[in-house]
C-alpha cells in the first residue's frame, strides 16, 4: 500500500535496483507515473511528487502539456530521487528546479545522468552550495542539451567560475546563465567566453561585489569595435579561407546551423572599419554590485550593439552620473 507520510530516512532499507527491477513502463504522464511507481513499490510519496505548473506547447497543430518539476526547500532521500530520475528519463519535462534542496554529490550524479536528454532544457540549482566545483561545471559538459542554467547563491569562487567558463567556450546549447549572488571577483574568464562563444545570449552576474574596474576585460571583446585599416585585407583573406574550409568539410554532409558570424563593416561617412563581434550576446546583468564609477562602464556602453541591454540596478553610482548615463544610453541601459 502506498505510504502517505514521508520522512528523510523512510526508505533507508530500500535498494535502488528495486526501481528498475519493477519493469514499469512510463506513460509520459509524469505525475501519474510517479504515483503508480510509488504505489507499486509500496513506498512513501515524496512531498514534491504532486502535480505542479504546466507549460503549453504546440506540436503539429495540437496542444500538449509539458510539466515543470519544481522543488524548493525539500530534502530528498536517495530512493525517492532515483524514482524521480527513472521517471524523468522518458517523461518530458521542460524545467527542473531544486532550490535550497541540499543536494548531495550522489543526487547530483543521478541528475547529471539525464541532462543529455532533448526534453530537459532548463535546470535551476539555486542555494545549493558546498558541492565540489566539478559538479557544477559538469552541467555544461559536451553532450548536454541545457539552454538555461541557474546557479544562484552556490558559493562559486574564481576557480569554479574559471571551470564553468572553460566549458562554455565549447558549449553550443546554453543561452542563459544565472550566477547571481556568488563570490567571484574577476570577469577575465567571462571575457574569454565572449571572445569565442556565439550561443550565450544572457549572463546574470548580479550581486557579486563587482566594481567598475572589473568590467575592464569586457572592453574590446564584443560589440562594435574599431578595426585598424592595415589589418582589413588580412582579415578578409582569413574569412575567405575559413569559408572554403567549411565548404569542403560540409560537402556531402548534413551541416549543423551556426550562429551569426562576426562581420567587418565600413562606415560610409568616416570610412572607418568596424568589427561587429558577437551579435548573439544581448543581455548582461550587473545589478546589486559595487559599481560606483563609470570609466569602463562608458567604454562598454559605447561599444555594445543597439539591441543590447545592460542592467545596472542598485549600484552606488552617483545620481548625477546616473542621469548622464540615462540620457546618453537610454535604449541600452536599465537603471531602475
């Protein structure tokens, strides 16, 4: 009979192979499958295994329901978590959220066993500090399909951030990374990502005690950048050689779609050449930091493209400077 009272050690004597030995065939209906597996195993129902919010998507003209799995401030025993992972392997879920759940390395290993699946594109692990750096980095390893990863308040320092950024240099799926409220104090690794990655759209670095000087590595990395006249021919030759190499490589093969390429343009009036670099990256959040001056901030604002948004709310910038920035960069800057 299905148990109704879950407590942390309620499955202490259960073996994980009981779940696979059951031979249950998931139906694609997450909440029903969870309930049926629990009942078949005479186990206790974890309090997060109840029907939650659904997303509505359209496929071939028909509406289908794709649930989110949202858990906040719930601890999990290993047996319950294994049941969940077993079900998620086949049942479509758009978002997985485990905020403040005290996830152990063993549970994270289970979670990472399914992040290669196409139907899981959003994982939120906010307020789960204390894991080894590698456990956070592995969410971006080759083969994962995540489009959004949120690691708010996970106590990530410079070493963890460096590892995350190294993984991002070759990651081709992640579009949004949220690192609000961590404890790194350098943006150099992120600059390296924006030099090479053409998939990341949104980066949230709010509340990390960053100053105006920390913005310096971003200058000249993306946006509309001055390009020296004497390097134009060399650059164009490299572009042609690269295009030929890609054509030869893709001949007779199915080619994956690529993000917009960087573009060398010439201003009609000034005749100055500019490199339009990284047209994909469109939003940077630096709110709730310690930015109190505007030297590198202005350099950054002058280089970004018109469709870019820089969020700079709740920083100790003098009011007079804020007014000047608001007047000069109204379409780019979000201050309030």
